[in-house]
């Protein structure tokens, strides 16, 4: 069976806009929320309704492909296989959505052999669309739903690091050390255990002055959406994104966009996207040069050698 990635991309873009309209239609004073693992792990009726819509659309268009969605995932039962698979987060940044903090998106990924092949990430609050197709580059589009052919209008190619610029993104080559880096980190909803202890330490380790035992990066950002962090890294707006605790649906789409912009996921369990064995630690860097290897080494050194 030959798989047309462009066609899948086009389908996902239209679904993303429909999801965006549903997300924007929710009344912020009347969002019905529930919790999952703990009180910081939030789900809303909108997450569930958007996932139902996406499922129906994808099962109609591609009945033979597998589907993994955040809201229908069952621990110990749901797996990601080598089959063509849609991996979907109906709202990445649910906490932001609940608080009307306009940094949330729908994240639609498609994987082949557990590797990202198409990624569509759409922030409806900013009408900002990021897309990527394996082997065909990645793009950013502002006012995306207003453009002719919705999503098909002029797009801004995300350049290979060091080879150009992108509106709002950084122009220089990838960084060789952490001191001038802007780094995205997230706290996630797990608030105990070893992962959490490392996160609690990382803030100080990365921001303190060198004399004070830190690496004094330019700053840290925690904007609340894994998928948008990966897109920011792809666009050169942050240099590194690190988190322990993500799931495949948080990263599947953004990973494709990052790869196609010349960035790399240097820790992310490639080929083991089975939620049961995935250690769920993701470290993304913009650019993939030798210099970046040093940067990554320095980063792991600061937070505790490769360990989460
Ligand atoms: C969450 C967001 C958040 C990250 C969490 C994710 P959700 O996704 O991406 O930034 O810290 O790890 O679970 O729950 O809003 O889809």
C-alpha cells in the first residue's frame, strides 16, 4: 500500500481547523473539568468532544490506520505499533485552555514504524499553524485559517539552523554552550517521585550564576504545551526543550516539525514508542551540529548525566 503523506497532511490541517473552532467556542466561564491522576492533571469536556470529532474524521478517511488519542488511552492496553498510526492530542495545554492562557493547540501526528512522518500543530488562539512532512520540510503559517484554501496559503519555511532566519526566530548558528540559551522546561502534572525532584533542582542549576554553581542560561520558559515548545524549538525561538513525563501524543506531531526544520530530539526513546516501555523523557535541540552535541553534554551535566 502506498501512503500519500501530503494527502494525510492536508486532511489533518482541515481537522485541526475544525478542532480549533470547537476550542474557541468553549465558554471560559463554563468549561466543565475533571481530573485524572491528581488535581493538576486536568481533562475537560472539550478535550473529549474534540477527540471524538477527530476520531470520527480519521476513521472515516483512513479506516485501516491505527489511532492513539490522549483521552482514550488506556494504561497497559494502548500501544503504538509499527502500523500507520495517528497519534493525537485534542488539546495540548489543557491547563492553559482552562485558564484562558492563549498557548494551547491541537496536536495531530502520524507515524510509520513508530517514527514521526507527518505533524500538524495548530494554536487557534493565535491562528498559528505549524506543519511538517517527513522529507518535505516544515512550515509556519500565521493567520492560517484565514488564508486562501485554509492552510494552503503562503507559508514560511522553517530553515535549517544557521542557514537563514524565520520571522520571530533566531538567526545565528546553533549555540555551542548554554550561557546564551533560552530553554523551555515544563513541570507537568506529576508532582512527586524522581522526575519531579530533578525538575525541582533544574531551575536552580540552569539559572544560578556560575559562581553560585549554576550555568546561568539567558532564561527558562514554561509555557504549558509540549507540542508548541517543540515548534518553538523548530522555529529557533528557544534553543532547547526538555521534559520528563510527556506521552507520545504530546510530542508525535512536534517531533516531525522539529526534525524537518533541522532540529533533533536527542533523547526520546526512538523506536520504543510503546507507552509501556517509553521512559517519556524528551530533550529537543534546535540544529544538529557538532556544537549541539557539546550543548547537550553540558545540559545533561547540569541536570544529572542523562538520567531522569
Ligand atoms: C501537557 C502539556 C504540558 C506538559 C505535560 C503534558 P496536556 O499536555 O503539554 O506542557 O508539561 O507533560 O501532559 O495534558 O495539556 O495535553
